[in-house]
């Protein structure tokens, strides 16, 4: 047996790939749980604190914009942190944002500070620096031939976590707790739990193997190569269009719509969003055989268009029951493009550029930040304008799908090119 420190030349044994994938899937589940709670609780708490529908829309948009900005700065390596340090920064932003909202959500300045930190994720899409970092790590830990399936399982865990969070939001919204001597104000326990989930993520990230992390070369900024920059920026531009539509119909906006149109309770809204997330989670598994049979781009486009039609119909539902059916039906189709989109983005760039590519495409989805204030303004106008956000969102998303198909149907990922199609 060779004693420690004697210069044993044998390489350190890396844990199996399943080790990293299990850790990343667990982290995605925890983040989904927090996002699901926030998609219901944040809107309700802002309304209880006296914010108008327009102000709520602006707040939701601000949260998405801040998260998107950090999604470029942190995964892209613009900040002087080690690979593991970037994960820690993102998790601390989640914890700090949740703690500030729990402490005094009624104070506009504290609300603004919580949003600027970039850790508040209350929409349906995973716009966050942690999401971009995890996507790069999943791509590095997975084989090309298993990449889409791995992303499907990873996102499945996230959607199930989101469903559980939405179900918890109703009962938790009635529980308030504050330490003795704290200033007056709502103290929704779900916001405190969101902060604790952020802290729980840190040890999960710190036990990732070096395989799942980019090499720490001492140079913080890792730009995209010229060959990658063009397609990634074109994809990002298209994702911007899709995300603008998504921002007009995010889970938080749906909560506000159901509250204004049907005066639905927190429990009813939470149940609708939970069932929709379970349906979306189940559909992720169907995306894998569809992608193998028809290709990533075809799967992205031709499952997304019908979901956009259902989104338009949702706006005109006469009862909350019909609205629920349409929203769940839409969810069974609308998210099959998530693992395929993530897999496709990682497939068309070298592995070492994966985090930066994910950062750009994740940040592009910050256009959700523009959609939420528009929806808030239309809701504030009332009357027939309540249907406006969903009708506009569906139309914008259909236009995105057609443009994506036209621009990328001939650019195939390695696994669709036969044995010669291997990534660097």
C-alpha cells in the first residue's frame, strides 16, 4: 500500500457519470419545488401587499430580467469565480432573494433588492444562472447518444418538483411566521422555505466531480468560438421571440388571470398548476422517442404549434373548469421542446463551450421580462383585454416555431449524422 503523500502517480478515480447526473437531477428537483411555490405565492403576496396588476407584472418582469443578466455573467465566466464558486453564487442568490421577500415583501425597496439579486424564479421557464450552469454540467456528464434522454429525465424531475411546490403553495399561503421584534408585514412561510432550499443546493453542487465542471484555466471569460457564435446567437434571437410570448403566459401570469377572471382560490390555482406540471413532466419522456424518430428540430416545432393554439383557446374559457382542462392539455404539448431545445443547443457547440451557450440561450429567454409587464397592463385595463395576453402569446409562439424550422431544419446534431458525427 502506498502511503499518502509518497507521489503515487495513479490518477484519481472519477465517480460514475450517474453520480453527477443524480446530483444535478436532485438539484433541479429542489429548484422546481421552490419555483412552483413562488409561481403561486409571489403573486398572491404581492396582491395582498397592495401592488396593482401592472406593478405585479413589472415585478415579475424585473425578476426575469435580473435572472437573465446573471445567466450571462455567471455561467459565461465573466466574474472571477471558480467553476464550483459559480454554482455557490447562484444558490446564495436564491437564498438571499427568498429571505428578503419573506422579511418585507411590502417594502418596494426590499422587493427591488430581492429581484436584482437574480435568484427569484417564479415563471414556468427555468431562467436562472443555476439553470444554465446545470445544463452545461448535464451535457458534459452525458454521452451524446443519451443526451436528449438525460435532459428529459433532468427536466422531468424539475416539473415534478414544480408540481409539488404548486400543491404546497395553497396550504403554506395561510401560514405566517416572524421572529419576535420583526417589523409588521406578511410573512408567508413559503418564501422562507424558498430561501432554505437555496442554501440546501450548495452542498449538492460542491460534490460534483470534475467531469461535470469546466476546466479552471485561471482565465475567467470563456467566449464562444467564431464557429459557435453565429448559430448560438441566431438561436438566442429566436428563443427571445418565444420567451416574450412565454412571459405573457407564465405560471405567475396564469395565477393572476385565474384570480382576476374567476376569483379562484390559492388551492384551486395550485391544483391546476400542479396537474399541468405533472402532465408536462410526463410529456418530456415522450419527447425522447419522438426526437429519435423525427429529429430534435422537428420535435421542437411540431409539438409546440398545437400547444400555442390551445394557449389561445385558454383565454376564452367560460369557466374555471374548462380553463383548467385547456391549460393541462396545453401543458402536455408545450414542454416537449424543453429537453430537445437544451440538447440541441449543447449538441451544436464543443463541450467546453456548453455553459456559455446555455448562458446566452437562457438569457435570451429573459424576454419573458418584457411579456409580464405587458400582460399586467392588459389585465389592469380589464374587460376584453384579459384575453389579450394569451391570444398574443399564442400567435407570437407560432411565428417563432415557423422561423425556427426554416432556419435550423438542415443543421443536424451529431447523433443524427451517423457514426461520423462526433462532437469535439
